[in-house]
C-alpha cells in the first residue's frame, strides 16, 4: 500500500466527490440561513403590528389630540355609518367640542381618521404608520363600530405591508362608557 506521499495527489473522482459533498453542505446551509432570516423578518413584522395595535387602541380610547380627547373621557357618543364609512362622534369632557373618528367599512386598506372639534380635514390625524416609507405601511380595513348597553365596540383589521407580504391582525376594542 502506497502512502499519501507516494500517491502524488487525489484522483479526479475523489475531487469531484469532495466538490459534490461541499456543494450539498453549503446549499443546505444557505437554505437554512434563508429560512431563519425569513422567520426573523416575519417575527419582526408581527412585533411591529402588535406595537401599532397597542398604539392605535390607546389613541382611540384616550385621545388623539392630547390627554382627555379620547372616547373614554367623553360624553354623547354616537355611532353612524354610510355605505363606505363608519363614524363615531363624541364630546370629550376635558377638550370640549365634538370630535369624530372615521373608519373605512370596506376591505380596501385605509386610514382611521381622527378629526378634532373644528371638523377640518386639514387637522385630521391619520392612524397609518409609515416606518420610513412615503406611504403608510399599517392601514385598517373592515372598520365597524357599535354602541349598546353603554359599551362601545370597535372592530377592525390592521394590515401591515412588509417584504412583499401583508400581515393582518384583527382587533376588537370594547369600552364601557360611564357617561354615555
């Protein structure tokens, strides 16, 4: 039997077999890393969506125009709807005036709009979040509101666009109104 020094190198089938094994190992590592990166990006998108859900809920309930301008600190809450919009009107005790929340009833993602007491669209605050983009990446569809037995219930779906995917998170916000 010859030693490695006496053989003088590797044969072509040995080199080819080593290349095939290396390619299989590196392609498996590439697929694994790609899948891990995709899962990490999905988790990050779900985290951003959960953060926006918390932000939107807080803004609707406690106020979009400063403290005391939300639904929970209001009287004379009324819910109405048209073919495309649902409207909530309310009188914040601390801020005064009539405030409004408009939400899109259809399945096309839109903003939730908060309008102050001057009822001017120029002062409207959109709930859409941009995350550095020029157009909102978090929008709402299927917005509905109902008022019964001193409980205001809002239903909507948050839509977050990232990496060519749309992540959806249905929301239900219920508020018991003391001063209806």
